[in-house]
C-alpha cells in the first residue's frame, strides 16, 4: 500500500518510488537527482497507478527528449486492429508515449486495450470523448459532463490528459479583436471555444480546475495543459492570444503543484525558426521549469507531405533550447490520418530531432552511439553500422539494393572513398584508384 497519492507528493516527502528508480537507471542519474527534479515539478513521471503494464519514463528538459505519437480511430478510418498495429510499431521504433485521439464510435474499449497492452505512457484529450461518450452534440453537454469524462479516463488508467484550461471567455473577444490568420487550430481548443460561444458559460476546465486536480491527484494522472491558442501558421506565431494563454497556464501550473499534481505545458505549433528559442525560454520562466511539450514546431507552411521534416527542424531547435517532449508529425499532417508507413516516418524524424538536441544539451551518454558509428564507418564494419543506426532496416536495404564492387567502399565513391584512402595511407599501403 503506497503512502503517497502522486509521484510529486512522494518526492516532496523524500520517498523514492519504483518509478523514480526506473527513470534514474534509464537516464544515468542518481535516484536522488530524479526525486529532487520531480519534487520541483521540473520532471514528470506520467504513470497512472492503475496502468500496470507501463514502463516508466521521465519527461524533463535535462533528461533525454521524449517522443509522443498521436493515433486513434476516426469516422473515415475505424479499424481498431490497424490502430493497434500502429501503436506497436511506434513502441518498437522507440516512442515513449501514445496519445489516443479517437474521434469516432465507442472509444473506451480501444483505450482500455491500449492501457492493458501498451508499456508506453498513454494520453488522451477528454473533451474529444465527451460528445462520443454521451452521444449528444456539443451545446447539449454540461460542465459536469466534461469533468465526468476526465474522471472516466483517469479510472481507465490514462497516464496524462490534455486539458485546454487556459482559454476563457476573455479569449473569445481576443480572437475576434486580433483577427488571427488561422484562428484556433487546436481541435480540443476549438471545441471548448465553440461550447463557450454557444452556451455563454465559462470554460469548464478552467472554472472547475480544482475538481479536476482532485481527480488527477487520486489516480496520479499528469495534466498536460493544452495550448488552445497555439499558432496554426507562421503569421500567428508569438501573438497576443498565444502569450496571454501561456501566462494563464503558468498560473494553473502553480495551482496544480499546490495539490502535488504533476504538470506538462504544451506549446507551439507553427512558428518561424527565429522565434523558437525565445518561446522556449519564455515558457521556462512563466511556467517555472515545468516540462514543455511541443507539436513541431513546424517552421514553414508550404510543405504538405513533408511536414515530418518541417517539424523535425523546429523540434530539434526547441528541444536544444529546453523543450522536453516532442509530439511527432507525419507526412500525412494536414492531409489525412497517417498509415503505418507515415507513422514510421514521423517517429524516425522526431527521434532524429530529439537525439540531435540531446547531443547539443550534453545529456549523459547521448553521443555514445554516434561515436560507435564513427568507429564502425572508419573500419568498414557494416554490421556494427546497422546496430548503430536509428533505422537499420532501411540503411541495410539501401546498401543492398546498390551494392558496390568492393566491400571497403560504397557505390557512390568506390575506390575514391576518402576513408579507404586514409586508412591505406596511414598504414603505409599502396593506394590503388584505377
């Protein structure tokens, strides 16, 4: 019987939990370092006490940058087995979190299957599920209905919930007054905005925040404070609506910590590259070091079909400057529900971005595999190169499909290979080119 409600409460009481021990081992940190960071709110361990299959991970800017994968069924793609195939592909490729964004049918069986079978952190956006759960249109739902769905997800074992608590009635006037180019592009944020507009009531996730905190404390659910006003195009980056909401999220972070509830804060969005660093530093200051969870940022608006690349560019800059958690973006972003191959490409791009940032931040042992790869390349040890690769199957397939005449080269350089020439020159051997 545990004598603490949440990981944060345990950390503040000086208790080292099994989850903290697991995170410390993965991150090459002492358990005391992890405990102190959790106590401060600078690291979160998203682990609902009912999610028995979870393999705990820590999320914080000083740890390895973590990757989240968005999945879920929709009206156009309803096959739960296909989504589970994507889930297991994502876990195999190294994703630490899965967000179930299902928007069709009875979502609870899929959510419960995820929690039973998947060792990754599981997140949801309860406002999506509210309409589906009650089978009533948005304007027919009450504030209590929304809060009860948060409780339902917590009881199912969800590790973190994205809640758009930061927009209020005041935001309606701001959006109208400032005339954004893309308005609100957050799906959950737009639903809350629409509900407020139709009912004339305050945002229930803001108005009843204390009740939500009690639910999250009971099950040790981490709140991911959603950024309803994240910019959806470069023109809206760092505007008044985004920054004003961030200030409110900082206030809500403090309130959550007062009840020992763990918090992540979500961030942009689409944003020019030159604004990313300042946004990361601003969040760290306003939200007192709470882990920052970013979608991208996507650094140009003109690359549909390639947004896994635009987001990897932004994600790497963001993580190098303090973001702790990258939400992957696939080639299907803005276009369609991703298929299995899209999921793979999105994860690989996000992992490259995260890894590059970890090296820049000097996360312990982040560069070890790169150094092993350099040794393997110098000695033409192809098997070790596959072992060091982020996607060994693809690397090997490319080489096999265009095999060179000689093993100590590739089909690009042949005997002009610089590595081959230098190895021979330094060992005093004759360098044959023709």
